[in-house]
């Protein structure tokens, strides 16, 4: 069982060393622990400090420029899968999440009880969070729970663990933050999600957003877009219902005026022309919106098939990467070991057998 701890980083030279030293060096049930640093266009020496770390094997993957947290997260997932990760843990480079929480975070995955585990910061009890931020966190998490059909208390927590299956089905499309989009994706794909309570440390102000309301605005757009992507018929039906209710209000008034004039319920001349016109227009909008939902739902079916194809392609790429690593390991063992001719021949036959098996699987 191989664990890779990925750390998206942008100019974190001051904290990256302490973060790496804080990570666990061994965990029961885990054979190896490696660290993956995603250098998101750093202009300082974050990467060089990470590469000097001696307690864990460290791999650094670099972006040529700063591409944002969401892209860095997806780069980390893709790279960790290629490196053969069975479990991937994502943590922040600013040291907000203590390394000693990682064994507890991955325990549900090791026990086979979850595909996706999120560390719940219990935001209501965090002293350095303002009252406004606590309220926004609670309301926002409630909205995301409704949108994702999950029961996650801290939906924007970046401290999360994924098994290989969940990682293979992770695709980030937003350019702001991955947390909510991935949670909605996981919920709609019926992955088993659980949470564990964790402690956190005070950190510097976030570089992701320019304030609470900027964060809320961007995340609200992500929620709406992601939910509409996975539930297009529901989304457009809700909008159509709103139009339909308004249309029925105007048409109801037009009907009332029409009957009143016929049955002499009131004196004078009342016109129902405006109500009839507006009600008819809004009713047409409701019908068009519903039809758009049907069309989007059909497009969504194609999107689901494309995601399944992408999932299978990624799975095959991971299998091929593992096969290459095994073959390279066999060849290195053959070059480094002074075996007698018979042993060398046996090693050669083993590699040949692997090659034949791989080619047969590939052609089938």
C-alpha cells in the first residue's frame, strides 16, 4: 500500500520545511510514504527546500507559471496516480493541517469503509475564525450538502484523502478551487464519503480569495455550475416552475377579469389584456426552459459516457505505468546482481513473460 501526500505550493518557502518535517514517516498498514510537491510557478526556493528534505522521498512537479489551486490539485492527482499511489492525501502548504492527523484521515480507506475522506475542521469551534466567516461556512456547507447529496460538515476543507478509485474519477474543471466541485462529483458518482474531526493551526490570510464575499461569490458560481452539470433536468425544471407559477398568476387574474365581466361580479370595465399577454409570454418561457432541460439532460448522458471513457483510459495508463516500473525493476535487479548464467536466464524469462502478458492484454 503506497501513500502519496501531495502539497500544492505557491511561494511557501517559509513553511514548506516545517510542513515536511511534520509528516508521519510510518503508518500501520502503509508500506511506503512519499511526498509530491506541486510547484505552481513559485518565484522563491520552495522546490529546492522540499528537495533537501531527507525523511521522505520527495518528487517535485513544476508549472511554468502560476495556474491556480484547482489546476495544481489536478496536476497532483494525475502525477500521484502515475507514481503508483494507492492512497492520495492532499494537504495545504501553509501548515494549517497537522501531519499527525494523516493516519486518522486515511484509516477509513485502509479499513475499506470509504473511498473519500474529508477532514472536518469543526469551524464553529475555531477561535481565529470571525463570526461572519463561521456563519458563511455553515450556510455554505449546508447548500453544498443539498447539492451533493452528502453529509459533509466542512465542505471546503482541503485536507482530504482519496483511494485510487476516487482519484481516477476526479476531474477538476473550475479554475478557482477544487473542494466543492470534487465533493459534488463524488456525491453524484455515489462514492462512499466520510469525514473525521481534525484540529487545525492558525495560518496567514488565504491567498485564494480577496475576502469572504469574494470567496462566497466564486464558490456560489461553482456550486450552480457543477450542480447544473450533473443535474441539468432538475436545474432547468426548477427554473421552469418559477416561470410557470408567475404565468399562472397573471393568467389567473386574466381569467378572473374575464369571468367577472361575463357574470357581472364588479362594475366598470376592467381589461385583462396585459395579464393575458404577460402570462402567455412567461408560460412560453417556462416551456422553453423545460425543453432546454431535456436537451441538457441528453447532453449530460453523452458527458457521462465521455467521463467513463476517460476513467477507463486513465486506468489503463496507470496499469501500463505499473507494468513499466516492474520491468525496469527486473532489469535493474538483473544488472546489479552477479547471478550465475542459469539465474540470469530465469530473470530474462520472467521479464519476457511479463512482456507477452502485457501485449496480450493490450491487444485483447
